[in-house]
């Protein structure tokens, strides 16, 4: 048995052949799928899917890049959604600095001219815009960490180009909330740092990519009880399906590559990752 611990089954990519997607997953040995919310509405869709299909469970939360139109009372909305017994974690939440607005503003002639006329350093306006987005992400991330602690749930973390800030924000929750850093692409040293804080990592089809040397080193080095498997579908389809739509059945290909990199069997990887998933998400709580 395998679990896809991170899928986006509510996305329109799966609407036309949803039954086939689930059937192919089951045929590949993927008997459990966690569908992940990225917004309030997406979280509601995730719960509806989980309540309609025994093999699906829900994780509910707000992605750091989906915060523009968020309601001021989103914690109450999320708390209500999380009351479903099919919800097993909060997320995906975290910090994402990859496409901050300042990058697009810097160097644009009109922005430079406005800054000069206002007697502001050329880069200041972009830095202010970046700071505003970072502050908003941190506030919403913090509210979800508080909610997870309140509800006794763990968190699924999205982190991109915000490593140190993410660790600093979750540090006060040590002993209250554990995290899994999904779609982990970091180094063995970073994975070890997370393990030292009591957190986990999760690997996707990236492990099959030829240019993924760092994450493959991490796969080989991480402790047996320190990782889980996922697809992040419809994204990141593993070889030989790279460039196609990814789906939960591909968890098996991720597991096979992880087994190869760790010098063990598919059965051993399935057994250890299932133990870890059961302990982290506590499906029978």
C-alpha cells in the first residue's frame, strides 16, 4: 500500500476522468490520497471529495500565493471546514518569495522615474512592495499555525526561497505542531535540520529528473522515518511521464526511484512511508 500525501484532486485537470484517476491509483497500489486545499473554496472542495470517496482524505489551508482576496475572518472559515473528520492536517501553508512584486518593478523606467521624482532610492519602492507581501504571508501562515495547534493537527508546508524565515516562524510551535515540508528539493543538511526540529520531508517525481542531484542525495541520506511520498499532481509528473499531467498512480514511480536510490525494495519503502504517514496524519484519531 502507498499513500500519495499531496495531490490537488479538486483542480479542473481531473474533472473529465476522475473515476479513472482513482482506478489507476488503486491499480498501482496507491490506496490512499490526500487532496490539499490552497484556498478557502479549494479546501471546501477537498473536504467534499474526501467525504465522498473512502480512499481520499483532506488537508485544508491557504497557500501563501493565494492570499490576495482573503476574508478577514478566514481563520473562522478554516476552523469550520476543518471540523470534518476527513480533515487530517492544515495546509498547504507557508512562505513563498519566488515571485515577489519587486522583481518585476526593479529596473522599469517608469518605476525609476517615479522614485527619483519622489526622492526615493531607486530600489526602495520595490523593497516596500516585497516587504508588504512577506508581511501578509507571515500573518496568514501564523494564523494557520495557531489553528493547527488549537485543533491538534499537523501542518503541510509550502516553502520556496524563504527557508530561514519559514523555520523561524515555525520554531515557537515546537512540541505543539509538526510539519512536513512538501515537494522537498533541499540538501541533506537542510533535511537534517528539519529532522532535528521534529519535522519531515516529502519527495515528488522530481527524484526521477536527471538534473535533481541534490534531492537525490537527500533521498539517500534521510532517515527511514523522516520522509513520505507524494505527487503534487497535476504537477511534476515523474519520468517517463515528464511533461504530462501527473496523477496519484505515479506515486508508485516515485516510490520505485526512492527504493533504487536507497538501495532497498519497493516493499520496504511502502512499509516505512506508510508507518510515517499513519503517525503524522493520524487517520484513526
